[in-house]
């Protein structure tokens, strides 16, 4: 029982980060119909930016959250405006490959700048945790979850209450009608892509607090972001949040699997990608619109 | 590209040629050039240079994998990002045979084809119901999952891998010729399929799946067939690669390079053409090899930049340029076709 409660809490804590990762991914996918394979690279850049600020100027990682957001927003905006926009409406293979190429470029630049060594951020509060009802909760992860929830709420308010937010939602519903109403879609696309990159940067900062940094650290989050989007339902903020939490919990339990058949030892912790795929296939077969998603064409 | 009514009247090949795609097999000139280069490659082992042999064997290997991708991604229009699963499985077929004392390339390739066909059917029936992004990412998931699973299977050596028996250096050319046969088989196989009823069915599914269904092209059967054929091509390449390499572990068998190189090669050469994948492999493997030799630290950087440039400047590949009417102006116009 104690162990189950601990797994549940671990899952929820991990799910908060996944929600922020998936939120940005879901925006680009839902609004631009592009699977952004560079999302993992943006996460990595956000994490290294945080690391560098911490190492060089002793900036607390939580304080570098807005910096990560702004830096990655600008990068994303420029990439969309000058590269992706040329093929924004092309068949999926084109945008898939283009973003994959961008991802390779960014990861390789990071490898040149920061080398492939594993790095980490050790603050005064790293590793400090409290125990409640027999469940251990690291402070960093709790704060990470709270920040993730705040960002998700802020995104939801921004998308529904501001003029730009409404223009974005209009573009995702009917691009033709949005253009007729005076929405400049290339501009909206660039904002959406920038926003998505900014959210990835924030996620990277949060991830840097509890995971090791390598240039390829974003890759596992990419496939998880996809699964979370499918799980929660595409193109909605609450979908990303619920999908993230559900996936976090599923993964926390699945990685505890540990048994032996004959001489073959099977351990869930080595099978994270397989678990993600199984969850993905089950959801796609049982409920293709996701938990909170609506039926789409 | 909604040309289905006229496609019914005058044949898909004719329509594809009229809209500048060079017919169902692509430009015949490009195909002749590809066949000519293929014949020239027979002479490589005569140089007695092991390095050349490995480089050109890699070109042939990636060409076979690019042909495999081309059948499902190019002709049938189902963009698979998991072809490396087939390549790795093929390699592990050889490794398992070798571990059981069987050392015969024909047996390796035959087993790889059978195993991959079975795998393609079992996995393909649920996965090929997905479309577009969902299919692409599900196949990517398959590639990642199978890497995880093999790395955790003691019978396949786990993450530390298996040694695969291979012949002495003096007879190394055996693997070169075997790979040449696999690549040639993939190329001629693609030609034969493209010209047959099967190829027209694949293209019909790519252009308009619903219209294809109305014409009586049973979708699942044809899609699974396309995937099985593409899996056999990649698997045969893997089955020859494993003994030639002498060692196999999950990171070699299921590497990201082997997953993405073939796709970029098929696109650089020309998607849905018979010459494209081979020409793409020749150019990309060649450049990549040179860069790896002289500028090891930036070769991935180059590869990333190459992908970006190919996607933006040559969206339909080099072979397509052979059939392009209207010169530079038509080319520039085509580049802005998908601008938002």
C-alpha cells in the first residue's frame, strides 16, 4: 500500500513536467498540423541555458524560467518564419523531415558547445525532501509540479481571453474563415511555434532540476509528448494536463514491473519506450479521440 | 493531387507523367543511369581495397533499405519511421542462425525475409489502420520498442550483443556481392512491382484511399503487402550486414542512422521512383563517409543541414528534375507551393 501510494505520487510529480512538454507539442500539432520533431531539441536547449546561467552567474533555475521562455520563443519564432513557413502546408513527410533535420542541427551544436558529457544542476535544495503519510516527496519536484500547473492555467486563460489567443483558436478551427476575418495566419503560425518552443524551454528548465543533462536528453520526452497528446486529446490545454498526469502515473507503475520467466529476467525500468508504445496503441484502438478530445474530421 | 477521374480513363502512369512526376517508375533515363552505375559497382572488389569495399557495401545496404522505405512511404504513401525494425530483425536472424552453427548467407536472407514478412503482417494489421501522423509515430514507437525489447532479451545477447561468425578477410568480397545482389534485387523488384497491378494499387491508395476502396482495391490487404515487401528488402540488407560486420548489438542493429538515412536518401533521389533510392544512397552515403573521415565532429551537423536543404529545395528529389518541364521558373514555383 505504502509502495503504491509512493508510485502514485511519483507518477503525478513526473506527470506535471510531461504536461508542459506536451502542451507546446500539442499546440503546434493541433493548430499547424505539424509534428514537431525538434521539440526535444528545444527542451534540451532550455535545460542547457538554465545550466549555463546557473554555472556562470549563479542564477537560480526557478528564476531562469522566464529567460528560457523568452529565448526559446524568439528562436522558435525565427525558425517558423524563415524555414518551416515555406512548407507549412506540405504533406506530413516534408515537415516531419524538416523538423528532424533541425533537431539534428541543434543537438549537434549543443554537442560542440557543451560536449556529450552528462551534466547536472546542484542547488542548495537539490535532494531535500519531506515525508508525509509515509510518502517521500522531493521539494524540487513538488515546486516543479506547481509551476507546471500554473503555466498550464496561464496558457488556458491566455488562449481564451486575449485577442491573439482567440485568433490562434480561430486559425485551428477554420483557417479560411480566420483569414477572411483578418487573421494573418503566417504571423499566427510563427507565434504558435514560438510559444511551443518557449514552453519546451520552460519544460527544459524544470527537467534540468531533476534529470541529468546530455545533448540527446530531449529524445525520450518527444515520444512521450506524442503519447500524452494522443492520450489527452489533441489541441486542448486540459487534454495535455490530464494526459500528462495519467501517463506519468501509468509509467510510474509500469516501470515497477519486475519478474522472471525461466532464465529471462523482465524489468519494466528498461522498457520505457515499449511501455509508451503499448499505451499509445491501446489508446488509438480503444479511444482514438483521447480522454477529453472531441471527434475530428 | 486529385486526378482520380482521369486516372481511371488514361492510366495512373500517364497522368503522373503529365503532371511532371515521370510516370510510375520515374524517369527512364534516370533508371538507365542507375542500372549502369550498379553494373560498374560489380568491379569494386577488384580494387582489393577493403576500405572501398566497406564504403560501397554501405551504399548498397542503404540503397536496399531506401528501396524498402520507398515501397511503403513512396509508392503507398504511408510514411514509416520504423523501417530500422526490419533491418535489425534481419540482422538478428543471421546472428541467431550463426549462434546455432548455420553459416550460410542464403539461409540468413531467406530466414530474414520469412521473419520480416510474418512481423509485417502481425504488426501491420493493427498499425496500418492508422493514417498520417499517427502511422508515422506508431512506426517510430515500434522501432524504439523493439530496441528496448531486444536489449532486454538474454537469448539475443541483451544490450551487450552477439558475435556473428564471418569469413576470413581474403573472402570478404562474398559479403560485397551478396549486398550487391540484395540492392539489385530491391531495385528490379521495385521496377517489377511498379509496373504490375500491385504498383498501381499502391499508388491508388497513396493518391486517394477512399477512391481506391471504391474501385475495389482492398486497402488492408494491399497496405500489408506493401509493408511486408518493404520489410523484406530492409531485412535482407540486415541479414547480409550482420555477418559482414561480425557483431551485432541493439545500438548497431537499430541505430537512428539506419532509420532515417534511407528516408532522406529516397527523398533526395526521388520518392516513388525506381532510380531515386539508389542515386540518393550513392550521394548521401558517399558524402557522409567522406565527412566522417575528415571532419568527424561536424558530420551530424552536415547531415542535419543536408536534410533541411533537401526538404526545402528538392522536395520531390533529383529524379524528378529529369522530368521537370519549364526549367528554373517551374522549379522555383514548385518551392512555394506549400507556403502558408
